[in-house]
């Protein structure tokens, strides 16, 4: 059984959005603080509205004059901010997998396997080897450090997915190992849970979010053992999988609630990674039970489910068959997209791979249909694993390093375009490898080599200021630009609204539209991060 933890950390354009607006100093300072922190509460939202309103004269007929507004209006017309937990949960997740931190993969990190038992391919092999505890704890403490978190956040990545195994949770619940291959190795793994929760804290400091999921379900070593997969063939394993999810959900909730205020950056629990069931019925029945277990133990935390590389089939399941424990629960389809493993992938050139990603009658059409179907049911589609990895067969006709770099860059860009257009989020596999020389699979190296965009999503102005990329004057200009654009669009919308309803007799309170537009704009801005991936 295996788990996936996704810690989710998700730019500001310099495009001119209309004429600058003169802003009072008090408001200006407030807007600057808002921009630097993005943590405004309801009082800040009310203040913004009141200060905007004060700029208009009583005789302005195209926008509300002071006679239209009651000084106590804010008591009657509440302008609610976006809750931090909702912002983290529902924003677009632009992420990277922290692969081989807890669930080891030898092609990513070779050194932890130096004393592993044969065949030296999985976590269980490492646990059976010599000095396993010290080797693993040293790896856990050094593979991802504060400098890595800072680097990730500075790239605009807002989410990180961390693969873990159920055995990594034994430090919170020893019984989770009962009846499993890992039961003799409690001492080896009991320190992992403390490090996982510390990762959640490190992520939270930087606005990054998190995902988890246990279950041995396929034949790959990254499932935790080198043994044949039998998760879906053994009722005992299915029950143990549910217990592992229950324990994980309860202990995770307890940890999050032990902080004041409670942590809200765990945004998903993934039930099982890359399931390989004997048939859809077995998996769907287990999903029904597993979703209920997680929604009881970690209410409000979205559940991610693998779709066996058949997104349309499982979109139908989410939309029409699934009965959730939590009527407000969010179920997300997790799709993994690679173009380097099958014979067809190998025989297809990088240029054809790129073209197919942009083909409106191909995967773009599929993703659009799936996202719409699960979206109507309150769900979403996310690509939780993808890469720039290509087989040499796809590159054999591309001559020269520059041409190869450009071809791979365009291949990555085509994927980003697809995910940005159709998905609720994406996670590149993987953050880094122990040895350099693989821009297709190492996110860090791809960025450093100019193959992957240097920035993604919105970069918090506070980061830019701290890095001395922005001065106070830059922040002030950005505040002016944002407020000016909001006022311009609000006035146009209000004038159109008032003009339309003036033709229909009745008594109207147009000021509520004014307040509502301002509230909606402020809320939308907190979710805004749709800049071109390689823009400034």
C-alpha cells in the first residue's frame, strides 16, 4: 500500500489596465499591505468599498452618489472575504511532486539503496537491509530542506505532491502495520510521521498545500514492495486499505486542529496511486467505501481518485454513480500523462507529440468534456503527474542540442497550455534527481536550463520585495493599476446595470450591485493567477 502527499504552493503582469487613478494616502498604504500579504479580512474589504465610494460626488448620475449610500450600509450588505481554507482548496494548483522523499525510487535517488536487501528496488528492500533507520532518517532530513521550499515558492509553484506509504504513518498509529509486510519495521519508519507533519508546516509558511493516499495497488517498486501486486485481489488488503485511510484522516485532522488557527493547507487526500484493478466494479465499490471513510475523518478535505488512464469512464462514475458522505465534498479525478513508455510513444516524434497536445479533436477535446462533466457534479480534473520525459526514439531526428532543447521546451509548453485551459491543477514529476543531466524529469534542472518557465502563476509581491526584485515604488504603481482597473470596470458594469433597469418601472437598490461588484472583484482577484507561464 502506498500514499501520495501533495503539498500544494501554486505572476503579476505589467500589462497596463487603464489610466492610473489618484488614491488617498491612507488607502494607498492599505492597498500596498494587501498586495504584499494577500491576507485581507472582512474589515479590509469593507474599508476598500467605503474609500472607493468616498471618491464620488453627490451629483454623479452614472455612478452612486453619496445620497445613494447609507453610512451603515456595511451592516446590511456584508462583503465576505474568501476564507483562507477555500482559497487554498479551490485555486488552480500549479505543483511539483517531491518524488523519492519518502516512497523511494532508485532512478531518482540511488544512495538510500546502498545497503538494501536484494533486489534493492523498493522501500521494503531498504528496510530489510543494514542500517536502514539511520540511512532513511538522514535521507528524510536532507532531501528537501528549507532552501528547497524557498526555491519552489519563488518559482510561483503553489502545490507540492509528496508520495508516502501507509507505513510512514506508523509513528501516529503503530497498528497500521499489523498484518502487513512492514510490521517488523516499526522502529525504522516511526520517525517518518513527524517529518511529514513538519513538511506540512514548512509548506504552510510559504502558502503551499498538501495531499496524501495509502495503498499497495500495482506491481511497481514505488508501491513500496518488490512483491507482486495483490491489493485488489485480497479482501484483507482492501479492509486494511480502508483502515489506513481512516487512521490517516483522523491523525491528520488531529494534527491540523492542534494549531491555532487550525492549519488549512492540506487540500487533498488521494485514495490510491495508479490503481490497477481486475475490473472497474471492484475499484468503484472500494472507492465508494474509501471516500466515505475519508470524508468522515477529514471533513472538507477534497478526495483525489486515480482513473486508470480512462478519464471519461471515471468522470461518469463521479458525475452519476458516486454517493458521497459529505454533500459538499469535492472529488477530483487524477490523470497521469506521460509520452515516453509505450511503443507508440517511442515511434512518435516530439513534434507530433506536441501537435497532438494542441489538436482540438484530440486530448484537448477529451479533457474539456471530462472537466465539464465532473465540474457539473462539483468535481474537477487534475493532472497530478506529467513530465518532459521523452524516449530517444522521439528525438532521433532532432539534430543538435539547441534544437533538442527548443523541441522539448515546446513540448512542455503545449502540455502547460492544455492543463491551464482544462484542468484544476497540475503537478510536474519530479522536483529533482540525485544526479544531474535529466531535464525531462527534473523540474529544477528544467527550470535552470530554460526548458521550463522560470515563473508560474502569481508571484506574491512580498516575495518580489524581499528578493529586491520590486521596490516600494513598484508596489505602489501596481496598487494604482489594480484599483484603476477595478474602478473602470465597476463603473462600466454599474452604468449598464442601471441603464437596463431604468427602463422597467420599479423601486431598485442599485447600490447593492455596486457593493456586490466590489466584493466579487476582490474575491476574484484573490484567485487570479492566469498569467502566461513565462511572463514577468
